[in-house]
């Protein structure tokens, strides 16, 4: 019986260490939660949009082919957005935007 418990002790320590490392790695991912950036469109590029936010800062948000873009409630391509349009961009951390809702000036 003594021999079995000494065998499992290193395995148990290793399992606890693995779980602790997984939790530590998952914490930053949770911290970068959902974000909505609002502002005026400054620049539109094939893989990014730049907004002048309400507080005056500029935000560059990556965009992917899967990003859903609407302008005045209608589905459009990213190229339909123009400088001066007002946009709401939903994204998670540094990942590409999920949705862009824009309104023409």
C-alpha cells in the first residue's frame, strides 16, 4: 500500500501543476473580453479599419473576411465604408472585428 501512494504523489503534483498552468493561461484570455469601439471612420484598409473615437484617440481594429459589415442597416462590403461615416465595431481583444455597424454622414 505504501508503494502505491508514493507512485501517485509525483503524478498528482504534475496534474496540479498542469491545471494551474492552464488556469493561468486562460485568465488573460478572459480579461480581453468583448469590446465595442465607437467613432468616426478615418481610414478603411482591406484588413483593418481606423476610427477616431469619441475621446479623441485613434483605434486600429483588424478586420477579417468573416466580419459582418452593415451600412445604414444594409449588408455591404468593407469597401462601401467611407471616411466620415460613424461606426460601432464589436471585437474581442486584438482579434478581428466580428461586426461593424456604420451609418453614413
